[in-house]
């Protein structure tokens, strides 16, 4: 979905490096999410944000941090990358409907490899 | 705690055959359920969702799913597979109550292969 963009699309880095993955959206949604996808494990939530001042940990936040610079931008950082953080990372957005029916819209993903 | 189990990590069907992808959920509150599809090198896109309005839900590309509370299931079906249906499919659940976070819990995914 072109309304949610992620940069970079692919990144290879070395153990111990700091990495930032960026997500931008033009959908005007308040809620943004970061997931990682691993084969056989589906998608797991890393962090989510209701708005610029409301950021929450997901189920696998250790080793990650986030920044919500604006309504449209939500960045994920790996402070010191390690090989088991090699995965496909997705950003998603949704409306703040207050119920669980809201569709999430996903970016194209960032494939991160940590050597 | 909510959870989703997709039975079968790989499903292979012939073109024109019935597609059946299985999803069972666990939830202590009324759930909202979703099926997403991921085509190669793309993000996920919504196929359909159950929001308690009707138990049989129709989605895009000829897919549909039926919510069965007694079986805690939300299986995805399509009467006739097309080659273009080859993709990975994810079932997901969110808490069905007001004020929730909208967090989705995903299943492990099922890769659908369609043979000519």
C-alpha cells in the first residue's frame, strides 16, 4: 500500500551497529505499529503508538526502541543489532476507532540482516 | 490471553480446486477476527474481517470465512483456486470490546501453493 512507506527496504548490517528503520504514512491515521515477521512464527508486535505522546511496548520490545516524531512518522531503532534480530519488519497503521474492528494497513516491509 | 492457531503451515491445491485454510482462536472476550494475505515481496493486505455483524463474511478475490463460536474457528475458503491465489495467509484476532488497543494477535501463517 503506497500510503504506508518504509525505508530502507533492505538492509545488511553487522552485530553491534545501531540501525533505524523508518515508517511514514499519508493515511492520516493516529495509530501506528511495528511488527517483525519470522518464518513459522507469524507477525509479532514490537511497539505500538496511539498518538505522538502515547507509545507502548508490545510482546517483544527488548532490544528495540521507537520514536514517534509526528502523526505520520514512526521509527524503530535497534540500539545494538544482534543476529537474532534478522527478520522482516513491518509498519502498520489504523484509525483510532476505540474498538478492535479497525483494519490495519501495512507497509511493504524492511528486510534486515544482521551478520 | 488471546491466541490464534493456523492448522497447516503449507497447503497445496490444484488450480480450480477448493481452498480451505484453517484457523482456530482462543479468547476470553468476544473476538474480532481477520484474514490477511501476503503476496511475495509485499506487505499484508486485508482479505476480510468478522466484526459480529454476520457469521459468514465475504471478502475480496472470492474468499469467504465463517465464524463458528461453538468450534472457536474462522476457516477461510474459496470454491475455486487461481494461480494468483498463491501467497501466505494470516489469521488474526483482536479483543472485541470498546477502548481496546486494536492490537492484533497473528497466527503462524499458511503458505498456499496452487498447482497448474
